[in-house]
């Protein structure tokens, strides 16, 4: 799991305060994610709960799969909520709201795809922007070249 601290499993009704990991490099983040895609969120489809907070599930139009297997059908990813906010899931807005091309790092929990962390799970990724990590099996960082 990509967090520190203790908490309840997805679907719990008690709020939990999670101390989220901060990735120092995009390569570390790529290595930790189970699924990495370039895609455009098409809107919120439904909700689920994790750590006592509501998480929005977005349908994502996938442009490219960089790591992992999203499975059949449309990709559905829940935007990991911020915790320790008194029940407010996205105090600064849901990062997957809006129809903007994104680089999305995800992990699977309890049958759902979730962004790996609230702050670093989905980042805007404009056309023509180079990938911030290596996708090769050796995962050599750009700084090591």
C-alpha cells in the first residue's frame, strides 16, 4: 500500500487520517503504480467509499497504457480522496474533474482502480510533453543516462 499510518479498508464508514507518501521522482511513482495510463476523464460515473470518505469514480478515455492492464471495457478510476479533512473528500477539487488529458498513476484496491495518492495520482499531461519516467524493464531514470 502507498501510505503510512493505519486505517480501515475501502467501504469503511469510519473516517481515517492517512499520511500519504510523497514520491520524490516520477520514476518512483511509475515503479509503485500498478497501472499507468495517459487518458482523458469523461465525467463522474458513480461513487465508492475508502477510509471513510466518498471517492468519485470517473470513466477515463484511455489514449495509451504505459504500465499494467486496465482490463476490458471502459476504464473506471476512483480519485483517491484527501483525508484528515473532516469528511470533505476533495477540499481543493477532484483532480480528475474536467476533461483534460492526464497522466494517471493507479493501484487496485478492493476491486476498484484508485489514483495512487490524492496529490500525485493524476497530473495534467499536454500533448507533446515527454514522459517524466522510463518505461523500459530496467526503468533507468533519465538522470542515470
